């Protein structure tokens, strides 16, 4: 453990830069705070020599505080908006059943184009029995499968 007493300020700076470079490769936006913490510790022990135990303690606490600040104030917890995604973009479009195909599938005609066309084979979201002429609404779109709900 004698080598730990030989750690100097620039070792921390190099460690910080390596962690920041690793962050660029991973893109997690977590490792950067540990890199910044290492750089701060390097600057701190350049000014005030500290034992390795204190260096490690300050680095750990500083890194955790910086990570907490990022998650608390800068990291958004909002789900991504469904704009441009078929599920959110087409939900609620009105249509009519024009043919019963069986096995929970129907041919429907929509008032507005869904995925580029007005006529689609659809599936009932709640496995309800529908008949020709029933009003329906798009509830979800999974790739090329359009799930519908019966409307009023």
C-alpha cells in the first residue's frame, strides 16, 4: 500500500480526464460527474496536500453530490412525447368497420389516413365483437397492426 502515498495531484487530473473520455464513449452522462470530481480533487490536493484516504473520501462524496444534482435538477423524468410516433400520432382517428374478417380482425375505413392509407385490417383492442357499420377509433398502432376500440 506504499504506492498510495505516491499518488499526486496530476494523477487525479489524468483519472478525471480518462473518466470524461470514457463518458464520451458511453454516453450515459453519469461517469462525467466522477471525472469532474477527480479533477476537483486533483486541484484541491495541489493546493492542500491530503492523505489518500481523505482524497478518496472527498472524491466519492463530491462525485455523488454532483450526480445527485444532475439527477435532481437537470435530468427530466418526463416521458418522450409521442409526436412522430405512430401510436401517439394516430390515436383517436375515427373510422368505420366495412367488413368482418373473423378471428378478431376487421377491415376498416378511416376518416383520415393512418400510416398513409385510409383502409386497413384492424384488430379490436378489447376483443369485442364488432359488425359492419360500427364506429371505431384508433387506440394504438404497433408497426403495421392497428388496434381499435368501439366508439359511440
